[in-house]
DNA sequence: TGAATTTGACCCAC
DNA sequence: GTGGGTCAAATTCA
C-alpha cells in the first residue's frame, strides 16, 4: 500500500526530497559504472553505498517531524540497505513516497536545454507522449514527452517538442532532467539516400515497421516502447542490422556521402553530442 | 488485450 | 487570474 504526502507537506521539503531522489539515482548510476568498468573496485562501491545511506538518513530526518513515515520506512540500515542489490530499490521507495497520484509537481526549468533543429531526430531514448498543448502566440501545439521508463525505473527525463517554423521546417526541443534509466534502445535499419529537397545533404532514413499516421507531422517522432533491454550494446557501439527503433530521418553533413561498408557504427548519446559541441 | 496516444481537466508558478 | 505543465480516463492501435 502506498502512502502519499499530506496536503500540508511544505513545498521546500518536497523539493529537498526530490533532490535526494535525484542524488540517489546519480549514486546508483555511479555504482553501475563502477561495476561495469573496473569490476573490482570495492572501496569505491562502498563509498557509493555510504552516499546512498546518507540520502536515506536525510530523507528520514526530513520526514520525521510531521509526517509519520515510520510505517513505510524500515530502520535505515535495513530499509536502504548496505548491499548493492537494495540500493536501487531504496531510491524507488523514496520516489514512491513522494509520487502522488492525481497531483503533479511543476518542475523548475533552470536545467532545461533547448535545441532548434530542422528535423525531428532520435536521441536514442524511448519517449512516451503524455500531453499536447496549444501555446499562446504559437502557431503549432507543444508536445510533451517523458521517458518510457519513468514508471519502472523512475527516470525523470522529459522533453517538450514544438514546431516553430513551417518552411523550412524547424523544431524546438526542450530537454529537462537526466536519463537515469539503464535501457538503451536499439537503432533502426538505415536507408541511405539523397535528400530530394537538398542534394547537398544526404538523407539517412531509419526505417522500420512503424506506420506513419496521416495528418500528424509528429508521428514519425513518437517512440514506441522499446523492449530490448537485455541485449543492449556496450559503449554505444550498435550493429546497424540489429537496429529496431522508430523511424527517423537524419541529414548528413556536406561531404559525408558514404558509410563505411562495415555494419558497425558508433552512436553518440545525446550527452556526448552536446559535450562535443555537435549541433544538429 | 495490453500498451500508447489523445484530450479535457486539474493544478501551480508567475 | 492566466498560461502552461501534468494527470488520468477514454480512445486507438497493434
């Protein structure tokens, strides 16, 4: 049985809990990285577990005054656990505590990043649309997406996509929150062709079986649930022939006219692209 | 039939 | 009070 926060729960406290949740998720990410990289860095993993324990302690203290979470939270050392298997569950427990059905929390957009692109492009993650809204003084509606893995993995990543220009088409994508999910989807088949509209920019089509709906220019952008978690590639090296993802089109830079015939390519995550200043 | 999308209502920051 | 972000029931799709 889930508990929810009382109406009177102070918003600052809720924010503090949110921060704890995020920190908790980051620590879990770090733990996963440590596990996958060195494989035997016990002291570093111990440190991560201590961090997780601090989050748990802070959370309990925050709740101790006017909200009895004792019935839900067990004693710190057992509830949040000092073993690697239970730490992710610990974060989820905290998330559940502040997840409130029928009541949403508006995010601060201080960490939002906005990109204007000529095409709608895949960032490698699975998104689920949760809303659409007409915006004042905007010609086109804004589309709201959250990570498909929000529920099962508590991933907080969301993005808003809005067409801002008709001809040439221009889309504005605002991303908020980091992906804390561990799922990396497969890529689609790649069909390489010249763009009819501009031969200087070869068009790469990521084709698959997802039908494009008529009268919906966002249809090719909407992701469907990805269910290939167990065989996700490492180091983002993805075999093209195995790629299965929604259909997207990309434009290549002028001069880049052919693919290496090897059926491998390295795909940069959105973060990598941003870090390297690559601007689509 | 389960999952994704649509859409109207609700809620909150400004 | 208003605009925009989110929720969730209804609808659509595969």
